[in-house]
C-alpha cells in the first residue's frame, strides 16, 4: 500500500515541527535584529563622538594658531572615515579654515537604512585649550552619512535571517529523516503485514513487532492487533462449529419430516381404503335390508302362521324378523360401526324344520 509523500505522517509531523520552529526562529531572529539595531544606532553617536574627542586637541591648536594648511590636512584625514561626508573647521571669528565634502553612497538598501537611522546626522565640537576651557577657539563640524552604519546592520540582519532559514531547512531534513525512521517506516511495515493477511483464514496470524518499538505506541498497537486477531479467529471457529451443528440438526429435521410425511401418507391410504370398504359394506347392508323388506310384504301378517302343503310332512317356520325402518337415517359413522352386525344378522339362512306326521 503506497502512500503519497505529502500524506505521510512523518512529512506532516516534520512540516508542523518545522513550521513552529520557523516561526519561533523568525521571532527570535527579529528580536536579535531589534537588539542589534538599538546597539548600532547607539554606536553611530558613540563612534563619531569618539572621533571628535580624538580630533579635539589638534583642531583646537590649529584654530588657536589659525593654520589653514593644517586645518585642511585635519579635515581630509577626518574625511577618510567612511561615515563622514563633510568636515569643516571654523575659528572664533567664524572664518572657515578648512571645509571638505564628498558625495553620499547610493544603494538599493539606502531607503531602508535612511528609514531606520535617518539620512544624515550633524555633530559639532567646541574647540578650546585645556588650560583655557572657557575661551572658545572655534568649532569643528562633521556631517555623518548613516548608511555606512546602516549597510553593516542590514548585512548582519540579512545573515541572521538567512541563518534562520538555513537552520529551518536543515532541521526539516533531520526531522523528516528521524520521523521516517522512527514512525513512518515501522507503521508502513505493519500496514504491509496487515494487507498481506488473509481475512478469511481461521488461523490466528500474528504481526511481528518492529525492532526497537516493543515498548512504545507501535509495540502496543501490534500487541492489541494480535490479541484482536486471536479473538476474531476464535469467534470464526466457534461460528463454523455452530454452523456445522445447525446443518446436522437441519438434516436430522428433514429426515424426521420425511419419515413423518411417509407415515402420514400411509395412514391416509389406509383410511381411504377403510372408507371405501365401509362404503361397500353400507351399500350391501342397504341392499339386503331393502330385499328383506320386500320379502316381508309377501308373507302372512300372523308371524306364528305356518303353511303346511298337502301331503307334505314338513313345516316351514320363519324366525321373527325385527324391521328397522330408521336404518337409513343413522349417522354414517354410527352406521359404519353397525353395518357389519346388520349384514351378519340379515344374512342368516332360513331354518326349515321337518316333523313327521302320525299314521
């Protein structure tokens, strides 16, 4: 199972970590740049004041002696400083002893530097001798271009930001590799083993825990998964056993139903045959009863009368017959039970008795 690189957990973790680290690094870099800015802004005044302090005594002696040549050399020496673009030495009579200038430096970062530090700064130093501090000998004026300091500050700020970006990129690579080795690779291995497992198999399949992860979250995940696989295999086996028992019970039930059906068919056949026999017996009994009734109509009414033909020594005697005229109204079930007795009763032969006559 292949997962896209951007969807991997290691990439997401590394991306989130690097994003947080980048934000924190940027904030710390900006804080560092802010501190450096305050220090650089103060260093401009500090360096120029230090330069004025160094030039104070020579400039005071030049102004005291009113030496224009030395004044020119001094101002040219001050102009060699990258930050100074103008130097002027004036005596106490407002006479300019020396004045030098040079153009400002131009750069694309000058706008930023001028915004942060200002375009120019003016500095003046009152000239006097140490033993005559109250007597002013003149003024040394300096004009400072802040871009000399601002360019250095901007270069340091650029290096600081680039350093932060480089740290973030290096941290991204390191964290990505660590997360892949410690997290993504073991999980991918477990996923492959899960994908290769046959879900229809009743045999419990155990997953192998990646080395070095027996006691962490991945190891616990593998243990829980193996336990669940064992439970699933046990449930599948129990279900199969129950299905087999149910199949056996269904087979036995079908056999019992088939046997009972055959038995019921046999009973129905016997009942049908018995009904036919009873119907035949009823019909026979009715016919015999009708025949007996017809024969009784032709006999004498006196049941004890005897006929004795002439010259015949034998007398025919008939047993009294009880007529049952309501036989046809009896219920078929009750008639069926007595049909045999009726048939037996009316099927008896006529008794013929012979007796001898006296001579």
